[in-house]
C-alpha cells in the first residue's frame, strides 16, 4: 500500500489509539502511537511526522504542553486536536496554539479519514502556489485587499473576511488563506482551522449544484458512507471535486445540525432527510434539467 504520509496518534485511551491506528493504516498512512505527551516528545525527537493527532487531557505531559513543544521544536509538523470536551473556549485556545484542525470525540471513521486527509494535503502543499488552477486570484487581489482593509479593525474580523472572500472568489484555496492571514496578521494555521471547522466554507471550487453529505455519528450509523459512495459512482467524482461540466460538486461535512433527520444530504439549500443510499441517483436526476425538485 502506498505511503500517504506519516501520522503520530497521541491519546491515553487504548481504544482511541487502536481505532485511529486501524482506520488510518488502512488508508495508507504510516502510523506511530504514543500514550501521553512525554512519550510523544521522545518519539518526535528521533523521528519526524507530517501530522500529530493528539488528545488534550492526558497524564504527565498534557496535549497543550505537547503542542507548545511541537511548535517550538518541530514547527513544520501539523497538529490536529481531539478531545471529548469541546467548547467554543477550547476551540479558541486550540486555534491560538496554531493547530491545523479540531476533531471532537466521538468521531466516526469517515470523519477521521476526511480530517486527516485534508490536513495532510494542506501540510504538503503549504508552499502555496501563487495561482490555483480553477481561478486567477491575481485579478481579484485589489478587491480582496479592500475586504481585508475594511474589516481589519473589527473584533472577530476573520469570519466576516472569509465570508466575503468566498463570495468574491467562490472558494478559499491555500493562496487566499495565506493572503488573508498576512493581511490580518494572524497565523495561517488559524485561518485554515476556521475554514475547515465550519461547513459553510470550502477550499475547493463548487459546481452549479453543491452536494453536502453529512458524516456525523447519527448519519454514519445510518449508512452515510454508502450514500457518499453512491454519489461518487453516479457523478464520477470524489469528495472535493467538480464534474467535468461544472454542474455538480461534492463535499463531506462533520455535522449539518439535523441529527433527527439522519442520514442527511443537502443540495444547495435543499435538505434531503432519511436518504436511502439506493435512491441517491434519483436526487441527481432532479437537478439534471436544472429544475428545482418538488
């Protein structure tokens, strides 16, 4: 199996360690494990990893101290925080430490794979090519600068800037994230974390009709993965891609806030509840003529 990158998983719960190791190894990642922060530091002193996935609450050296050590000693290493006690304050603290992404427990295998894949891709491409293949950003630099300038002095300016930038360009590729980070004088990792945390934002171009498949726990146990695979088969694209005619794009999200309707799919702003994987092609058919579904 191909080596898709190296990941060190740090957690004091054996079941979390074993689950992450099994899931990520099957995806072609080279996996290391550690049961606490000090163990992780000892491992990282001898070997480099592309990504560290770490719990926050651990004995001896906790996740916060581990992240601080990584930031000073291995700044090229990406970090994903996993914790069973998510809160807005926890998210803010984690973002301030320069993590790449945030993953609350419990998480499904599909979400773990999705978050790890996006993080590895970001880490390996953060040289940031100047021009994304789908859009000439240079032609909109002045407008982007205006958005940043008008919001720079506002408290909590990042999300409004990201919303307006996505409205201007259509998506938020790495080069745009870097530009915004520089303009607001904040770490690029903080910008990326916000973009990846909120399902409204996208790092990929979107088609005329954008399909979002929820992979949260409630949807996952009701065959969300089968729904996603059926969409891939029907459209001939993977998550984050756009069909050749630019009519459909597809993305996976961690939660759509509609667990009682699971499994849930959203096309543009239309919600489809209790979706049967076998009938997913019927959803696509409703948009092939560009007529809105009944």
